[in-house]
């Protein structure tokens, strides 16, 4: 009986770890995708507004924020 309880407990813990792992992986994928998208948007804006780079200031700030999230989420990979 004790063995059965231990096995059920281990299965429960494994499920929690799997859910946490999946959540972490999803957060990392989101961070990578967000950074790539904001980087492309900024690069496009910069190419179209070479004479007026200030027009891309908001995109630059978004890109920097996404870059920080990307670096934080992918640390230790």
C-alpha cells in the first residue's frame, strides 16, 4: 500500500514538473518570437526613415524591451 501511495505521489509531482517545463518553454518561445518581430519592424522602419530616425523611436523602445525579455527568458540554455 505504501508503494502505491509513493507511486501516485511521484506521478503527481512529475505532472507538475511537466506543466512548469511546458510553461517555461512557451514563455521562451514567446520571448524569441516577440523579439524577432519587433527587431524586423524596427529594421524596416529604420530603412524607410533613414533621414528621420526619430520616427522609429517607439519601435526601438519596444525592441529593447523585447530583447531584455528574450535575454532573461533564454538565460542558461
